[in-house]
C-alpha cells in the first residue's frame, strides 16, 4: 500500500470507528451560560468584547489591559451594552496572572501583542481554564509552539487560534465545493497576507499617518514594527494557510512535511520613511530585516503543494491571493473567478459569486443574519461563535491546538529556512502521528 492509499484508508477507518461521546451532552448544556475573561482590549480585543457582550450565553466577568485609554473605550462599550461592569485588571503587565486565577472561568480570549500569546495561553491552562482562544499567532519560536501543544495535551484543554478568515463566506463556499468534489482531486493551493501595513507600522499616537514607531497609545506601531526590524520570514501566515489547509485536511489525514522560504531585499519601509519624513528623519537610519515579499513553499504528505506570500511593505490593494487548483477546476480570489472543466466555457472564467450562491456553506445560511455588523465582513462572529459553542458544550474546538501550531509555526520555520540560505527543512509533526487517523471535522457541523 502506498503512502497516499495508507493515509486515505486510515482516515476512512477513523471516520467509521470514531466515537464522540461528548455530542450526547449537546442538548443538555447547549444553553449553558459561561464565564469568560478577555486579556487585551485594544482595537482587536474590543471587537471580541462587543461580540461577547451581544451573547446571552456569556458573562464577561473580567477584562485586562495596561492601556488606560483602551480600558476607557472598553468600559464605554460595556456600559452601552447594559451588561454588568466586569472586574478590571490593570496597572502592571503581569496583572493578567491574577485575573486567570478567578474562580469559575470557563474560557479566556487573548488579544495582545504576539510575544505575549504563548505565556498567556500556557498560564491560562495551568490555572485550570479549559478553553483558550488566542489571536494569531500562538508563539514566536518553534519551541513556543511545542510548549503550547504539550501544555494543551497535559491539561486536556482546548486551544483555538481565532483565525477568522477560515470563516470568510467565499472561503467556506469553496470548502463546501472541495468537500463535494467540484474541483476534483486538489493538487495545488496558494494564499498569503498581501496587505499594505506601512501606515499601521508608522502611525502616530492618535492613529494618524506618520513615520514613528515608538509612540505610546493608540498604535500597533508600539510593537508590530519591531518584528520588521529584527525578523525576516513570513510573519503572518495564518490568514492564507488556514483556509487552504482545511481544503486538504491538514492534521486530519494529511500534514505539512517540508517547507522552504525566500525573501526579497528590504526597501519598502525605508522608502516610506524617506517619502514621508525626509532623508534626515531619525527612523531613516533604521535597518529593516524583513524582506518586502517573502515566498514560502510547503510540500504535503498527500502530494499537494502550497505557496504562501507575505507582503506588507509595498503599495498595493489588499488581497489574500487564494488559489485552489484541482484536477477538474480552479478558484482564484484575485479575479473572483471559478473555472470547472466541462461546465465553464473553455479557457474562460465564470463569476465566482454564481458558484458561491449554489454552494453557500450551511453555517452562513444558518447564521448569516446574526453575523451582520460583526467585524471583517461577519467572519469575526463565526470564529468566536465556534469557540464559545465548543466551550459551552465541552467539546473539541473545530480549529484545535494542532491546527494552531502547524499554521503559526510557519513563521519561525520560514525564518530558519531563509537564515540557512533558503534550505528546505522538515516540518514538525505536532500531532505525534495522530494525523493519520484523525478525521476531518472543520465546518461540517452546522451547529457551530
């Protein structure tokens, strides 16, 4: 039996034999009200806070942040909601450690700068919290990712990376098409993070356009820009890789096996400083390591390839650059096109929206109205809803710690490849071999 046949056979066997006793509890605890806390109530955290406050099945019992301005904005949101004011933890960067000791916490949401995610995830698990939802990424170094996986396994807890793009309406429609074999056998995929962030990396303390990155206050430049100075790799891979990983059942009958990365020269951020602040601006002397465009290639156990691109330093419109290529057809999001052999006109694109209307995912059909007004076109509602529903029901999260680790670890692995002269390196198996028998589950249950 060859490798591909073995993997498919293992996955089918697991699907036939798997027993999920926790599902029997759905009916009895689906309406349970749970206590949730939020670490980090900056702009992203406020988005989650809003969604949590809108739910009748959640009590937000605590929030934590060191930024007084962001706390005031958050308190105004809470007051407007009519919900009780939660306990506020602030004043010290370690106050979150006190918060996670609160009794009765069922779940916690983390929306802080990247370098805080790993210690906050593991700290929450060690405090006995069984459901941890973290913004991307879950670590900085490769060891960080192993540490999070081992901690989740040790404490038999759920760690869900809140990767909202997995729930984008067109992405879920494409996943539905993949699951129904519309594209045939999938052979190649692409995605990325192609987003002009120069104004975010250099904004002033009021969020306006500037060339500073050390201001305090209303600014991601407090922390995000430093990663562009000191690191060279795909710093934000999960928006692109998460959705395409679902199309080929990564960690559930398939896995990433090899990776390599290339980076262009770094020019965009320096040019932005000079163009907006002049050649004599102090920040014009800063040397940036991050290549303007980083290209990563991944080889998969079942024979597919993935190309990811990270491009945040260039003038360009936003695009995640998705491509799903099968033996029977293709989807590309940049031109909003689908072509299916035997149905589409030869060598011509169909409007993707026509296909998506037919294959709209059951989740969007069920919760589309609830998602109206939620951030990022509604997909923020879906990712947080999935997390809360899993916590209420005591089930595994649809995106689990192995997904979080595999997607997020692309960053340190891409850095390592570039540092080694673009060497192809082995991709670690965070599941410890369980990928061969785990069955695909993401977005199959239209409850959440």
